[in-house]
C-alpha cells in the first residue's frame, strides 16, 4: 500500500490486517510520521512492513516491485493533497501525483501485479448540476491542480487497464473523509494550520485555535453554509477492503471501475459544528467570515452502486465520528 502512514492509509492498513491481509507500506513520510506504524501495531498486534522511498523515483519504484514479487495488489494513496498549495505549486503536484502513478503502473506490469485500487475524490465532479451525485454524473473541470491530478490519474488507469487486460483498476471517489479510529491511536494529523474543517474544529476545541472561521453563510442552502458528504474514515477504510477483495476474487465487471464512497447524506458546516458540540459537550467558538475561493456550494453522494455492487455501506453515525475525532485530538494533545 502506498501512503500507508497517512490519514486514510493508516486506517486502511488496520482494516486490511484485521481482514487477514498482509500489508507492506510504501511511504516517503513527506506528510506523515513513522510512529504511525507503532500505533498500527498497537491496534492490530501486527507490525506492517515498511519501505521508505519516493514513488516518483522510477528506478526505486521498479526495484521495490521486482524485489517484492509476492505482492498481489496495490492500494495507491500516496499523493500531495493540499488543494490551496496545488494552486501555487502546480508543477510539484503534477510531477509527484502523476509520475508516482506512472511508475506504479509500469512496475505492476513488469512484476506481474494484477490489481490496483486508487484513491480518487469527489472533487472530480466539481459543482454538480444535479444532486445527489451518481457515477454517471459527468466530471467537471477540477477546481485545482490537485483535483485535476485525480481526474488525470483516473484516465491513466482506465487507459492502462484497457491496454493491459491482465491488470484491473478500481477507483474509489471519496467524499469528505473525517474522524479517527475509536482507539484514538491513529487519526488525522495535518501539518501546520489545518485546511480541512474537522481538524480545525478539534484544534479549536483543544484550545490551539482561537475560534473556527466559517467560510460564508450566503450560499443557496437552508442555513446558508456549504453542504458536504462527511464520511467516517473507518467506514472509508472498509470500502478499500471490499474493493481489493472484489479484484483479487475476479468479481469485477470491467477492468476499470469507479465508485462513489460517501454516506448519501449532506450536512452543512453549521450542522456539523452543532453535531460536534452536541456529541462532545464542548462549546465551539466560531465566527462567520467571507467565502473561501474554490469552494463549491453543495455536494453529496448517491451511494447505491457501492452499496449494491460492493456490498459496502457507511454505518458510523456522525456524532460517533466527531466524538472519535475529538478523542484523537485530546490524545495527541495529552488532554483529559
Ligand atoms: C469543508 C467545508 C469549507 C475549513 C477538500 C478537498 C477534497 C478532499 C476533502 C482530498 C467547506 C468549510 C473548512 C474551515 C470552513 N480532500 N470550512 N472553515 O474543501 O470540501 O474538500 O477536502 O481528497 O478534495 O477539496 O473540505 O474540510 O476543507 O471544507 O468553513 O476552517 O468546511 O468552506 O464548505 P472540502 P474542507
């Protein structure tokens, strides 16, 4: 698995190990810490193997695959993922996110690895005209170079799998991943000031930030704040286990498939803030400020294809997800 010491990757390692899979993590630690591996071992009792190198290095990537000939499948998370940063540093984003995938696909072919699950994003839909979003909803030009690398990488996988029928690809289009493992031993650890809503909320609740700024309440939504489909990270991790199983057991219906992975429920920023306060009992200071550039107004998923085809459904209630996020934050800050 690439990016296995990251937020979604680490939770997926736990679920894969608990489902009986042997996992080797490849990560360059550019946006995560190696002590996540100790935490994974604490949760599952199994220490994943770890290879520390940059997947955008073609020679190192090929050497890894040729050396690890028992690898059967790849889950590819590793990517730069800060939307705002991608706007100011587009070449770094295209070089890292696209070259890494090209190296992985080339190495899979040369070393006989058959299956790839790719971490994609609902960002490929832009601001959809119709809601909820299904897999037939047309992709729209991405709002950022980051989002564009997700769309480009989906197309690269599609074309490669069509050219190499022995290789099967499956993209999971995540909506908004949030929360933390119930053990509070792994969770989201943004570097610096969090861009995303939930880590900013938990850091505000922990007293690291003065107050949450809500970016705009003049949208065309019931309470004026933007709507998203927030999905629990453990539910999301479990979707990767069923996706890998589908490919390894040859249950895929085409050699490239993609699925929306969300809850099917839209929540506004204010609704999420209120759910956090209700589930944790913490009063969260916030103020309404201007809109954030690049934000879309509303998006949530139609998840019937994943529910019916993958037999997967999000089950963790939002209050539990937010409570787990808060428990993780308190653990990280040694708060009671
Ligand atoms: C959610 C809502 C903000 C912070 C991004 C990426 C997407 C995916 C998930 C990787 C928005 C509001 C936020 C804050 C706020 N990432 N907000 N105050 O932008 O929906 O999606 O992360 O795959 O690709 O685009 O997530 O958490 O940044 O924002 O009001 O301090 O919270 O305006 O409405 P987003 P987010």
